[in-house]
C-alpha cells in the first residue's frame, strides 16, 4: 500500500493481516513515490543502465566503436526504452 501522506498513518487489514505501508511502490515496472516525483524511478533506471554499460565494457575485449555502439543499442538502450517489471 502506498502511503500518500506518511505523516498520517492508516492501518489496513485483510483477513486480520496488517498491510505494510510504503513510501515507494512499484506498479507495472514503474516506481511511484508518495510525492509522485519521478526521482526514485529515474535513479533506478539510471543505475540499471550504468550496470549494463559496465558489464559491456568488461565483456568486450575489442574497443571497436561500431561493435560497442551496436551492443549498447541492443543491451542498454532496449532496457531504457521498455518498461521492465524487474
């Protein structure tokens, strides 16, 4: 459950089980914060892209620019363009 106003706590139960309150939740692969600011989602996507670029740089021995650009398009840019529910 997304806590829109974290200063005001509301406890919800389903079958006597307390639902945890979060300030950031993931819905359809997009991180949504209680202030509806896109910063947490942008940080996550940027971190994932940086991890993939670093993996590419470690995986390729060749520093041929056309090969690295093609690998970037396939491996990193695809991650940035599509919404991945991971």
